C-alpha cells in the first residue's frame, strides 16, 4: 500500500478487515465455548438426575414398604403373641431404615457430582493467556 494507492497488497490488510476478521473469530469462539459449556453441563446434569432418581426410588420404596410390610408383618407378630403397638413399631423401624439407607446413598452421590463446567473454564483461562491479535501471514 502506498500513499497514492490506498488498496492493500498481498498479505497487507486494512485495519477494518482485521477488525472484521477479529469480530468473526470472536463470535465463532463464543459460540464454540457456549456449545462446550452446554455439552458439559448436560453431562453433569444427567449424572445428578440419576442420583435424584435414586433418592426418589428410595423414598417410594420406603413408603411402599412401610405400607405393605407394616400390615403383613404386624399381623404375623401379633399372631406370635406381640402387642399391636410393639409389632407396628418394630416393622416401621426396619422399613424406615431400609428407605433411609437408599436416600443416604443418593444424597452421597449428589455430593460427589461436580456441576461446574471445568473443561470450559480451563479453555477460557488458556485463551485468556494467549495473545489477543495474531499477525497476518
């Protein structure tokens, strides 16, 4: 480019072209980072969903177990000579402990689930340390 001829030659590009290219690259980078964050969060939420499922299953089993076993085992214990209240208490404690164990296991699994998109954060840190504008070839 010369003073008389303002058009860029060969590898020389105008400042406007460089800014346009920078804008395009930044928008592409932002889209890629957003896609990476979505994929990573989807995976982590799927893991958390499984643990929530364990908690729900534990609660449902504990409730169903309480209802079904309380009736049947209470009658059995009463037939064996135990009082009604003692038989109901014993059955309720046993079934409640089983349900509580399932709920505890699900909660422990949730505590171990890391919902932070670490891969995306690492990529952003790496890109932050790289030079902002690369020289044109």
